[in-house]
C-alpha cells in the first residue's frame, strides 16, 4: 500500500520544456511559486543552477576534477560542456528582476527582490532560459553517444533555507544538491522517435507528426530523474508497494528472475525502513555506476566470482536503497550525509545476513582448496566493510563521519566513510540489542517523510529509545576520528574462572565485547564498558579454551592482532607463522610472511629471478620488513635488496608520519664489479589541515654507506668506500591543471659538501596548452677531491654515486642504455660538452605542447668548472610525452653541437624515459583516491 506524504506548504515549479536532441539543449519556461517557509523576511532568493558548473573549468566542479586527476573535463571541447544561458526572471508584477551569480559560485543565482518577502508569504516568478546539456562522460549525467540524455539537477530550483540563511552548496559531483521541497508539474516536448522515463508520475501523453508531449507531476520532492532515449532500455516492475523503472544490466537473467529479485528487495526495504510514499522510483545503470559496489566493479567482466542473480541483486539493492533514502529523507545531503550512508549500508548488511549468510567476500574462490590459506578468501561478505575503513585508518587518512561531504577525500567519500557509517549502526545495534536501532530507523523515517529534517533529530531519537547511555557513540564514533584499540594483559585462569586485564591502548573508551571460544564455537559474549584505563575483571570460565576481544569485529578497532589469549597449556598469544603466496588481508591469528616470485633486469646482472619475502598485507602496518634475494644469470651470483622500517603515525598533527628505516642493496654496477649500499634514514611527512589538499611536504635525513669493487671497465677515480650524509626538503602540490614541486638537498662528506635546489612547474591552460618548466641550481660548498669527477653535477646524466636511480646500464657511455634519460641535475637531453660541473651549475628546462602529447623542449644552462670560465650551453628538440614521467622520448634537433638531426648516427642521440616499476605505475592510477 502506498502512503501519502505529509503535506507542508512548499514551493511549486511548473516547467514547460522543449528538447532539441540534435543540439543537446532544453528551452525552458518555468513558473516558480516561491514559498517563504521560514520566519525570516527575505530581501532576495537563491536558486541552484548546478548545470552551469560545467561551463567553467575553474568552478568547484572543475577544481575537484583537477585535484582528483580527472583530465577529461579540462580538455573537453566546448560542445561537450554544459551551461545555463539567456536567463530572464519576471516577478508577479510583470517587472524584470536583476540577478547575479555570487562571488566564487558559478552555479548559484541570487535574485534581489523589489519588495521584501514576509514569513510564510508566497510569490510567483516567471523564468525563461536555455539549458546546454553536458556530455555524460564527466559525471554520467548529460547526453551520451546514442543521443540519449540522463537529466539530473538541470533546472533552476530554490535553495534550501535553514538557520536564517540559504544553503550555498556548489556542484562538487557529490549528488548532494540542497534544494527546498517543491511540488512539480512538467510539460515536456521531445522528438517523436524518443522515449521518456522518469520517477515522476505520467499524467498524460500525446503525439503529433514530429513530437511527443508528456505531462508529469510529483509532490514533496527536492529533485527528480528524467531519461530520454532514442530506444528505451528501461523496463518496469510493479508490485503492491511501488513501480520500479530500471535499466540495470544483467543480460543473463530473464524477466522472471529479475522480477523476483526486485520484489524481494522492495518488500525488504519497506519492512525494515518504511513504505515508499510515491508511485514510482527509478533505478538506473548510471546511478549504480556513480556509486558502484567497489570491489565487484573492479573485476574484469570475464571473471565471475558470484552467481549472476546475486550480482544483479547486489546492484539493485545498493542503488535502490540509495535512491529510496535520498528521495524520501530530506536531510542536508552535504552536512548530514552520514545518515544516508549509515542506514543504507546497515540495511544492506542485514539483507546479506538474512538472505545470503554463507556468501564469502571472494565468492566462488572460497570453494578452491588451494586458496583456503588466504584470509581474503575466507572472509565473510559483510566483513569486508571493516577492512575498507581500516585501510584508511592505517594510512592515517580516515575522517570523522560527521564531516561535511565535500571535505572528504575521494576514497572516504566513495567507500571508507560509507562503510564505517553502516558498521557504526551495526555496532550500536549489537551493543544495545532489543531491536532499538531498526525501530528507531523506522520511527525516524515515518516522522520525517516529506519535510526537511536534520541529523540531530536522528541522534535525539536514538538517545531517547536506547536503554543505555550512548553519548559515546556520537561524540567518539560519529564526530571524531579517535582510534579504538584494546588488548589483553595479565591473563590467569583456574578451572572455573578467568581473570584478565583489558588495556586501553589509545584512551578511547567505547564498549568492547569479550567472547569465550571453545572449538571455534562461541560459548559466551560479555560487553565491558567505560574502560578508560587498564581494568581487571574476573568471569566464569565455562570450559572455554580461548578468550577473544571483539571476536566478530563489531567494534571499529585499529588492531585485531592483540585481541586473544589461549587458556590451554602454557597459554600464549604468540601467533604461529603462516606463509602466504602473493598478497593477503591481515589475519589477526597468524604472523603472515608473504612471498612472491620476482623477475628484474639490468645490463650487468642480466635477468635476475628471485623470491621476495615481506609482511606487507593490504592493510598498512607499523613495522614492515622486505627482503628480495635474487640470482643474477649473467654473473651467476646472489644479489638483492632488503629493508626494515617503522612507521609512527601522529593522529592530530600536520606532521602525520615519521618513518625510521634502514635499507640495503647489493648489485653489479659494471660487468665485473658490485656495490653494496646501506642506508639508515628518518623522514618526516607533513600535510595540510585540509587533507583533501594535494600539497605534501617532507624532510628526510639519510646516511649512505657505499662500498664498491674496482672495475677494469669503468674509470675509478673516486674512493671505493665512502659515506655521505643527505638532508632533503620537498614541497609538492600536484593536480591535473597545476603541478609545483620544490626540492632542496644538502650533501656532506669528508671529501665534499654541496647544496642544490630544484623547482618544477607544470601548468595546463584553459586553451589546453601545457607548459613544463624546471629550474636547477647547485653549488659545491667545499671540496677536497683531486682528479675525481664522480661527485660532479651532471649536465645530461647525473652521477649516481648514491645508487638512487633506476638505471638499466648505469656505467654505460655508449649504446642503448646510455640513452636512458633522468630528469635530474642539469636535465639536458643532448650530450653537450662539458658534461659535468665541479664548482656550480645553473640550468633551466622547458617544454610546451604543440599537439596532444607532442611537445617542443629547450634547455639552457651556465656551467662553472674550477680553473675555467663560465660556459653557456643549450639544446632543443621534440618531446613525445606519452605518459608523463613514465614513458617519454626526446628527439634532439639543435644544440651547442649544431644541427643534431642532420648528424651521423642520429638514433644514438635519442633519449628515453621508461619506468618498469609496477608500484610506480599503480600510483599513477590510484593517486586520485588518496
């Protein structure tokens, strides 16, 4: 049965729209009846115009695309951009009203009123404007290559008014427009061969020779969805509760199977939350793609870990609950978004518990005996949520759930914070029991359909219904990023009792359950509260052989590896060692050592296969070891590298990480000679208070100890054994449109001291032209070296005496591997003379793109060597910037050497950058998330 929305006085918009499918434009006539629902007198009104955010690369939308490394929006052609233009506004006295866009808001319109509007007064305005629909590839909203349109937030709507002011939210691609509640009547004219689908009710439709006319309506809404297609891919399912209009794709299911899934989900949500107040709801593929079930959506289509019906069910469940809540609960979707996330994920978790309790996180892989040793494979489906949250907590990147949505970094906004919100409700539900949480959700939903509401209303209702004090839940779990971490200490037992101390490692006091386990079965569960400092308890043993804190991971705890004690024999919490192939999730009951085959190459060692042993699970750890012994096929010798590091994360400081480490490596630097390098170091990482800011700073101190064998193939003018202290400072801010990096380095040793600075600047202009500039300055502070060029500043290739660079043939003076290029020190691409500086060097490098990834480059420099006057050097050429910093080619044209392009053996002058480091390449694609 459908319920009626509670009717409040609200705005009313009557829209008359004509669609031009060829030009992707909408001609809009709008009669807006504005209702001043507040007790304030208004001198102006504010309208949301989110479609116009696509018009400006410097809008909030454009800036977020830039700092999330989304290139397509900035490079888009004008025809692909959206805007709202030719706007006229007439009041009910038939007088034209002025309007303006507030400073820094390209997608809001403020309309000063000729006469102030009294509280609870209604006034009618007549608006006309053209809407240019954007390309859907930016946000999934807009026109697509088939000629269809997915329209969302495209018309002018009154902004939400609360606390004596308008909510001024710009479009940040977050689906969180803050509109005031309105009734809608839409008359729309579309081409005759197009179909229309919407979650509004169809009042009437008619056709003529050229067009189809629809009249639609809806009440008590903040927005609606509209889909125009030349050939409709939508289908409709209707039961006693609601009509579902959807185009979710799952071609392997027939209509009956889809209908059964949809019916089950619709009924479940109705029972657990409440009846949907409208006749129709849309659930589109675009809605799902904007907020997919992360993990499943990353798998290639040919990998099928779950039955097709389960995949469709999960997609529909996630998208339906999201649209259902957004359409019915009218919270401020930016400030109070955690309420939507909490109810959605909590409902999804309960649904899986009820209908699919035995499904594993990795689906059918759990059936393979070969994979049984992987914790990742054995994890229950719902357990994955806590690991996604912990992924960010272990990186010191988690944020409070109550943070406004636009302040969240992308991984938190899309994944971690959503999942933690649902886990938090699940945690509270387990703690207070008696179905208080689900009953409160139903009560909150029923009381707030069809009217504006707030997160504190939900908080007050939960506190009123809970039989215990739950202030800690909001102050700690929702409104802070305080870490929770408990462990056992001083455990003793008798035949009938167990005495133990629970140590609070972080000082964050929230309830924690203690489980008694026997033969992997739960014998008892007891909650302990208010443990602000170490507390000792005695409980009945009940013949259990193990006690475990937080056994089912209900509490969002930072570390589960210290949560259990065995009560058998000489009971201990020492975990046995477990060797795991490749990568795995952290298993709290084992010391995991992961191993993986490696295959690397350099010219002198040849191909060197090896085995890498480490303890890096998917979650970061405070202590990490990594050893990679290898066998060099060219020299028939054992080589390799190893490292040991300790991470100290600081929670509430811009200095968020201190890393202490020691590393060593042993490889050949020539055919007949090896080097051994040992590097103890400490580094300090600094971030901005706004952790969405891409600016990062670091300070590093390193002591490099190098021992080299002598080689008859390489001129050995430097010491065979030497030690160098390095102090570095780096300040980087990087995004698609701007990249600025400043590095300052000082090196001190018994033989020399030198200092250098480097500034890199990359700018992508509105014209889609990109310029790259770099300035390097270096000088020796002192030098006691005689007849040694090994520590000089390199002009075209740096002297890699610290063995820091990934060079395939580091000692080569000719041949292909001598052409490998590194943007370091002088940064010249041509091998000019002189090729190094033993006193000081000043160099600048620049490039400018002429077409896509084809650029022209030029380098200028001043070189000063002892006993010689300064020399001016230069070169120029073509840069093929295929993947910046990862794969590039440099074709010299003209330099101090003359016209290089016409000189013999030109192919040997071409320089290349090539990175074959999987971690480096992965960072290229994951940087937008963190």
